[in-house]
C-alpha cells in the first residue's frame, strides 16, 4: 500500500511534497528525519515502508553505531566502504518507495 500525504488544508489545494532527510545519528534506530512533524526522528512505519527496507535501515544503523566513532572515524576502511555501498542502495530504495509523495535528501 502506498502512503498518502496529509490531506490539504483546503479542498482542491495540492499538498506540499514532504522532505525526508537521510543521515545517521546517535540514539535513534533509523536514519530518517523530517522537519515539520511532531516527531522529527521518523520510523519506517511513518511512511509505510516495506518490512524489508525497514529492517535493512535498522541493520545499517547498527553497523554505523558499531563501527563509527565521532572523534576517531571508521574503525576500518572496509567498514566505511560497506557503509557507503549499503546506504547508497538504501537511499535508492527509499526514494523508490516514497517518491510519489516525498523527496529524500542524502545528508550523510
């Protein structure tokens, strides 16, 4: 099922496209953020994402938390390469799933 953007305030008014920001941060399970919501830190269920994509977003965050230090950087070049490749695919898939109502901003 495709998510539907919020109803426009006025009948006949076209709803504004949403802007989903993609970046990792400490203390969250998913790299999804949206300004102008009552949550800011979003979850796959907020966009009705597929279970597979939601699971892989969480796995990518687990990898980032396990291998990246804000002061030291990546613990190995392989971990950095894996993270970049995996997140490139995730962003592509996220754009495919939400493209009918939102833009995805890559802010890694």
